[in-house]
């Protein structure tokens, strides 16, 4: 790379020519990143960052894993692209490895370019399979930014995008800010299930194709569902003949310390949507794992869906190498161990030290949220400018996190070690002290 490349050059290039997601373009100040390795990133001027955001919660194996880079390079040398209608070695190997990590009874994989279009196709499959139209999904959810996926999304980003039809929403459990006036997990679970039953009854069970639910809602706040909730949703879906879709795009492939987040909850859906962690986003990919019953339906019924790059060889090679590396290097076990022994206890200790600003800590594995408040009794969310100032203070100290609303999501790669966790906890402590006493 030419020595004339520096932060200022890359920043100016971006600001002049690049149009960014989810932004008012004039207010942007993007961080310049030049390279990375493992949990570390750096810029052109030699500044290093500890990445506890995993970018958009996708680099589960960390940055630049050498085996995955080598597999992408080898595939590029052999065949960079081929039509989805062909049989391709890496596509078959990737599907086989993904299904090996799914619960029993899953038969096939449909590949897409990312998470949103994977949700589009899961909803399409459910509608085709049932002959029904409506999709029920949670208000506290994010399912992607394409036609139906953004309308299935519950969070307010849905509102300016509501062009698709047939989408209805319900409240999912969130004890800290209970919609059901519940005072413990058991009550929250029971009341959330009764609420869902009423929504199904009122929307007409015979009109509902699918319930679409993140198995552990991520962007909405890392809302670990109470014991029994996911099984309860499965029972309701069975009772009314509704397809159950779990969106594992953010929570899947190691993030919760299990291969899939659903492994924590003992409930099995009919379709599983994945993306991000399946190959850490090294080459864009997503897809739908399909149960035997739905897969067999399409043995005799036409599936009206497809994408030019479905099962793109470079993305498939990255999936094969990622899943092999995750198994060989015990990354899922590491995520669980770090969550239980270092990250979870460390974040809880911070919450105990700063009870006036941290209202709740929740999570699993390497998937944690700290909820910030200005009044812990009223649970008043910390306002956006203070959250942005906190994010800037963390970044200035070299720590990247994922800030949403009044929360910091602490979501490092699955390979993070205890030393890196301690470094991050030290930076949090310094910044939270200033916020609490400021
Ligand atoms: N589903 C969930 C649970 C997600 O978290 C996301 C992205 O954050 C998506 C779907 C959309 O994925 P993508 O941005 O790859 O389209």
C-alpha cells in the first residue's frame, strides 16, 4: 500500500463519495480502520482498538483468521463464482456442516446473501407451506432491512418502511421493563405466553403462516427469554398449525456459548435463519435451515424464490473453513467459559459498583448488554447524547462497543481471552466512574 495512504486520506475519500446506512449523511464521523487480527483492529496512523463490538456482532472468529483467509484464497484460485442451479463442492460441504450443528430433524439449507433476505425467504417458505398470509413477530426485534424483513422487525426502524402487508406484532418477554406488570421471570413468561395466545386468537389462527422470533433478541437489548417461554411458543405454534421460525442471525454460531442460541432453551423451530457468525461475514452469506417436513413439501411443490449469488463459492468456502476452525479451536466452548468466568462476573461487578447508572446486566457467552439509566428506581433511560459521549470516551481509550439506545452491548469475538476482558473491564471502569460522578 502506498505510503501516501493515511487516516485523513481515507476519511476524506469516504466523506466525499460514500453514502452510509441508517444515517443523516451530513452528521457522520466514521472511524478509519486499516487492518485487524483476532480481537484487535488498527488504523493507518498506528492507533489500535480492542474490538468488543465484533463490528455488527458478526466477527465471531475474530479478524483475519488465517485458515479462513487461506480457504477464500484457494477457492478464488479455483472458481470464484458459479450459478446457484449447479452442484458445487463447497456449497454441499457448507450445508452439511451447518446441518450438523442444527437440532435433529433439519434436512436442507437454502443460501442467501445475508440475514434480511434469509428472513424474507423463511417467511416465503412458511407462506407457501401453509397457504396462509400473516406473520407474527415481536415488537422488540430486528430482522433486517429488506421489504418484509423490516416490517417484521418490531423496533421503530420499521415505521418509515411499512410497505409489506400481513405483519402483526406482539410483546416478547422483557422483565426489566415488563409490559405485563410482572414481578418475576415466571410471571413474565406466563403472561407473555397468554398475550401471544390472545394475539393469535384475535388475528385468526387460520390466517397465520408463521411466528418469527429471534431465539435471543439481540439489537433489541440481548433479552434472554425466561425459562419455558420458547417451549411455550413452540406449543402455541403446534396447537394452531403455525410455522415457527427462529432468527439466529445475531445469536447463532457461538455467540451465546452454544452453537445455536436455541440450544440454551430446549425449543426446536421449523425454520432457522442464520447469517453473520456462520462465516463471521468474511464473505457475505446467510440462509435458512429447513426442517424435514417443510423440505419434503418442496420436493413436490415449486419454490418461487432465488438469488443470483445463492451459495456463492467464496462465501461457502468461508463457511466451511469457519465452522471447521470453530470446532478445532474450541471457540464455542471458549465463548461459554469466558461468559461464565470473566465477562459476566466482570460486568456484574461494574453494575454493583455503579448502581446509579447501570440498571441491569444480562447476557450469555459473549453476548451481553448493560442498560444505562439516570434514575435506577424509575428506570429512566440514559439520554442519547450521554450514551454517545460514553461511546466516544470508550473509543478514545481504544475500546469498540456496540451502543444501541440506552445500552452498551458488550459483544467481543468468541476467541476473546481473559486478559482482553480484563483490559476492557478496566476501560469501562474508568469511563463509568466519570459518568457516575460527572
Ligand atoms: N436478523 C437479526 C436477528 C439481525 O440481528 C440482523 C442484523 O443485525 C438481521 C436479521 C439482518 O441481517 P443483515 O444485516 O445481514 O441483512
